[in-house]
C-alpha cells in the first residue's frame, strides 16, 4: 500500500511541541514496518529513512493551514507518488485534496484524520465554537470547512470514543452522513517515554506535580493558574510547568499571545518552576521522570492529550477535571470536580505510597494499547 501522508505543521520552530508531527514521526516507521510505502508531505520530514519526503510551505497561521491548500501542488504530488491512499491530516483541506484526486485521475482512497476539533459540547448538548479558531468571526467558516472535509473523505479517523461521539453529533447537525466511514485510531505513545513504575525508586522530599500542556488560554490555563495557587499553598506539593513553545513566531503571537502571558503568571507564583525542554526529547523525559504525578488540562473540547499519555507511559498518575476524553480515559478515582478535590488528590498522591503505587501501575498500563505497532495495525485496517 502506497500512502501519501499530508501533514500540516503548526510549530516548525519547535517540532517537539507539535503533536501532529510527533504522531507522524512515531507512526510512519511502524507503517513501514507493516509493509506500507509512506511519503510524508510536510514542512519538515517525519519518520525514518524508509519514508519519502516532499517539503511543503509552512502556513503562516492556523487559518492559512485550513484555507490555503495549493491544488496545483497536490495534483503534481499525486501524479508523482501514485498513492493508494491519501491522508489529509488537516481535515478542512479534504475538499481540495478530493479536487486534486479528480484532476489527477486518481482513484486513491481519501482518509481524513481529525486531529483537532473546532467545536465542543456543553453539558446541555449545545455545540460551541472553539474560541481559538474564532478570530474575526472565523469560527463558523472553520466549522463549515470541517463539515465539508468530513463529507469529502472516504474514511474519517478520530483519536477516541469521545471524539467519535462528538464528530458524529456535529456531522448530524450539519447534515453530513458519515455512514460507516468513521474509525477510532488513537495516537501512538512515544516508546522513549515509557518507564515501568515497578522499577522506579520512590521519590523523597516535596512531591512535584508536572503540567506539560500548551499554555493557551483556550486550554483552560487560567483555571490551572488558580489551581496552582491552591496546590502549592500547603507546602506538600511543588509544581513544574513546561514551557513547550519557547519563543514563537510573530505570526502566531499576533493571533494569540496567551501562552506568553500565562507563562509569566505561573513563573511569578511561589513553588512553581517554569522549565523548557529546549526541544530535546531526552531532557523532556528527565523532567517528567523527576515528577510524582501529572495534571491534565482544563480544555473543554479535549478529544485526546498526547501530554497526558507521556506522563502515564512514564508511570505518573494524572489528576484531571471531568472533561471530554479525559473523563473517558483517566481513572475515575483521579478525576475531580472542584479545586478542593484536586488538592486532596494531589496531596494524597504526594504522601500515600500505596495509593500512588496503585495508580502509577494503572497509569502505565493504560498506555499499552497505544504502542506504535498496534496503532499502525489499526491505522492500516482503517484505511484499507
């Protein structure tokens, strides 16, 4: 099977902070191991030397990534690669890819992967636009482009059961019949971030809770800032906050400078350490290894979190608000509704060795099905 993998990269200056690139870099070699011929078309190469690579331009903004597909380039690429399957990882680009397939006289299957959902659902079932994609009223055009992408695909892949439910509900509201085209294919875990908690020595001294998520306001970072004050108040817990982006391009900060503002707010709190992995996966692993537990984001429309899986693969229990996929995946005993419940869970993980050991083991085990080879098999089954 020849797979043409179209990948938008939103963080070319810090690939380690781009979950779509990490996904491709982990998945492509496993697809090759399974016998697929993979060519990645992206601003930066992903996978290993067995994978072909076609360099594409970096879209200046997240909106250009959705609305500026180069159909001429796609036609040329499809003609050169002659794929059996084309994967559109920016689902809004799928109509342009379908157009290019038509012009190139290709009968390749078109699969779309919904890495990011431009909507969420409130508790009463109301569909809400994602505020991160609603600058200048663009939220509804993005939502409609997402629906058009769903309609254009032969297969639609999502991360989780929660995401499948949300995408199905959104498609129905926008009169897109998905039929039997929807498949759940999770992201692969990073095997470099897998550690058996049974082999880990118990930490001593003040426990460290790690927050390793993007610091955008729409991730609920403001709620985390408030929680951080409560978590460190007793002195039982210190916090390690990851600055994943470093210095971002002006095109990105001009649209949303909340990560920089949130980083500064957190850095000003006592007992909160803001650190950077500098794009180094080994340093990132070491920063996680020195922690006692992880903290999930407060992002309402969370269909998946690679950062949560990173923590769990390292044997770190993760405490989480009851939101989206987080509530589906994380042990119910570690989910909270109020800040007081979150503080109680953090302090128990910090001081109760048996409780911590049980949940470290469960966290580690919860990532077993996300091994790259297993995910690659599911991926190939989904696009066959």
